[in-house]
């Protein structure tokens, strides 16, 4: 997430033009929580300006938002300072992979909205295994590559400028090489590359929606009516555009890649071209690809106290194959039933 942490990044523009999330998504995410539970904790990784943390705050005793961008954290704190639940929410600058400030088995639900493709999972999974409670859960979600419905000629231009490498117009290099990898590829593939460790997480559910398509196992949809002017503002929040600007923005005579994109797309769509200078007021409907990855956590308690239990992260037949289990003839082990899915 290094681009968003740069001083050139505008957190205010990000807040202004990025889409929000529907209530239906939060309802699905909350199905694993225990109603009426006391001292519950939500951890929001890559929290950005705090939209998910704030929206879910009424369901938890404490909410912790973590993001490496000082600008994002400043926006999150400012946006939530007058909230009725501001006393329960705290935002901190930091990496998702370093949760050393959290106690073992202290988190009920871990979420990440439009940020999970940035994480180093070789370091993150062990940390999550340590801090998430035995009956805790995880939910990662986000969106990608919106299309303008009924205007495929516009989408082709967008794709060329946004993902094209090398020259995409005279004297203008595309944004394709400025996407941080492998993060962008992970996002575009709807998080399929994110594979939770077997034996630690169970009931893994994946919901996917490709932009512009109907049907499928939808967790939520991100479809919105907006003006082309608003879409222009959204494009300028892309991390690839920020990186492009840092590389080319100060060069004398260099035309802005998004400005040229709009010149090209307006020229390609006759109804928009006819509007001339008022094209920014044109209303369109756009649809993003969406995804949700959620799962339950199973935790093996390596403690020979007969009063302790082992959650069914490993079934009894698997335990029988573990040498130290075979040797523990005097230890009474109990396996608890796994948590039932809610909703």
C-alpha cells in the first residue's frame, strides 16, 4: 500500500469519490458474530478512512482500525470524532502484519475492505492465528474494474488507458505498469489467490461477481448511477494514477493520462460527444466486480489441562496421527463441536 502512504496521495479525494458498502454486505459479514456477547472486538485491517470500522462499530465493544497511511488515519479519526460510538473506536498507523500490540485470542472478527490484496500473508496468517478467538471469524471484501453499462465502446477505451503498457495515445504512457503487483492481479482475480491455511480456518465461503454480468453467488452488488464528472474523480483516486503522476506529472509538456483518456472516450461515444463541454453532467450507470471471502477460525489449544478443550480444527482421526497425542495416555482430551453457521 506504499502509494497510498505517499505525501502526494489525497485521502480527501479518496473519501469523496470512492463507493461505500451496502447494508446487505454488513449483514452477511455479521452473521458469525454472537448476539449479546460481552467485550467483543473488531479489527479492521487496511481500514482506510474508517468506513467499515464505523459502520460495524455498533455491534462491538471495541473497534480497532489499522492502516499504514497517515493521511487515511487522519481522515478516519476526523470522520469518527463526533460519532456516538467514537469512544469505542481507535485508529492507528501500522501494518496489518504487525499485530504485536494485541493480546492472544482477543479479536472476534477481522475485516478488510478493499485492502486484503496488499497484505503479506506469510506474515499475516500466523498473526491472525494468534489474535483471533477460537470462535472468531474473518471477512475480506472489495470491488474491481467497474464497467459503464450499455457503453462497451467506452469500456474499451478505459481498459486501454488503465491497463495498457507503453504508449496508449500520442506522447502518453498508459497506467498499466504503475499498478503495484502482485496486489492488483490478486484483486482482479477476486481474491482467489488468498488461501487460508488448512486446519486453522473452516467454512470458507467465496462470493464473486464479475462487472456487468447477471446471476452468480452474489454476496453484494456495487451498482451506482453517477455523472461522468464523478467517475472522473473516482479514476483519479487509483493508486496507478498516483504513481503515474509521481513519474510524469511534473514533466514539461506532458499531458495528463486521465485528461487524454476522457478526450478519447468522449470522442468514441457519439451521444457524449454531442454534449461537448457539458459531458461531465452526463449520468451513467456503472457496475463494479465484487467479492467476499469469509471464514470461521479453528484454534488448536496445545495444553494438556483436561479442563481445556480443543475446537474441531482437527478431527479425532487426525489427532490420532500426532505422535505427542499417541504418547499422552494419561491426558483426557475433549473435542468440541464446530460452530454452526448463522443466517
